[in-house]
């Protein structure tokens, strides 16, 4: 690693900033078409704004992934169940919303050709499964986290990396690659048990905000520290929630801090960063 460098352009701390839920707007987009989700409902809307289909949903949709003529929707349950508030993951035919399979998982990604990966963590699970277009399991791995899909390989998994989030202290999370046959190729160990979703740079490098440290992880799982923004003491990491955003103005890193004693009191550390290739 070493092809990228970061410059801190600005840093500020301001009150507030409690972590929010799913952002408003469509769950997924494709060529002007949009998939919308509300409490107990899903709808597929064309580029002219016409609703092509509407289907009931057992819970609150929180994310969707499009793959060819299939869509995978993860949900939150209205009621507390044996799986907490985890609702079913719905595999639907995108043409008319017809149910294809009901699966169990918290976080997913599209592999192409109607295939997906779907991960589940908690209650003894730390697993990712690859599903075909009919929902059948075709491979599985002992790993879970944020999925980054790259160039497809055998079974569509040759380029699948995971920024793991195991919620354990001390954490055993790593950035890994999932290979066919359930093989997990280990990469660098992380400090944060709940690292936020990474940013993917044009050359495939992942930017990971790891317990207040910005790291770069390459396609070969090599890594380098780009900036020590606010390295967090292990005893305090549970009070911080991170995020990374990229845009025309550059890169923004945020750490939302929960006050150690005042319930409901938050403050935000916000960095504006310049990113350049070497």
C-alpha cells in the first residue's frame, strides 16, 4: 500500500449528531426506476413515476439489492421475536414482485445474474451464505460484515471482500476475502468491532474508519494507516459510531460520540479530508 495519501483540511466538533436510522429515499435504483419501502409495503416505480407493482412486506424494509431480474430486501420486524427485531429477508422477482424465497439475514449484497450473498450475526451466528436466483444456498463462510463485491470469480465470489463486524470485545474482526468452498482468506486485523461501511476507491482500495484511524486496504488485503484522526481507547470505543462519505467536496469522516454519563447527549467530530493518489 502507499498509492494514496490523506490531508486533514478541517476538523470541528459540534453538539448533537445522534446516529440516525436508514436514510430517507428509495431502497434501490436502476436506470431511473426506484424501489420504495414503507412500513409493511414495497413498491417498484418506473422512470415516469408510475407504480408497476406494490406488495405487502412483513415488517419494515431497511435495504434492498438488485441483481438481474431479482431483488433481495432485508427487513426489521415490528415485534420482538426469537431473532430480536430481525425480520425476514425477501427474495422477489423484480418483474412483478412475486415472492421467490423467504430467507434469514441482516445484511446482503448482489453478486450478479440474480445471485446474492446474505449475512447473519448474533445468537451464535457469524455467517455469510451465497444464494442462487431461486434462493438455494450454494456456498457459505464463517464471516460477516460489510460486503464489497469486485470482479467475479468462480461461483461469483472471487472479488468478494468483507470488512467484518463481530461486536466482540476484544474484537477478532478483519478485512477478509471470501473464496469458493467456504474458504476465508484473512487480511488485516481491525481494532473496531463495529467499523462503518467502507468507501471503495477507483483502484479497488478500501478506506476503513477503524476506531478513529483511517486505513487503506488494497485488493491483495495489504493495508496502511492514512491518518490517525482520533484513535480511540478500547474502553471508550463502544461510545462512538463512525461513518465515511465521499463527494465532490472531498472525503468526510465523522465520529458521533455518546456522552459517558448523560443519556441521550451526543457530540460529533467531523473531519474534511483531501485524498490524492501518489
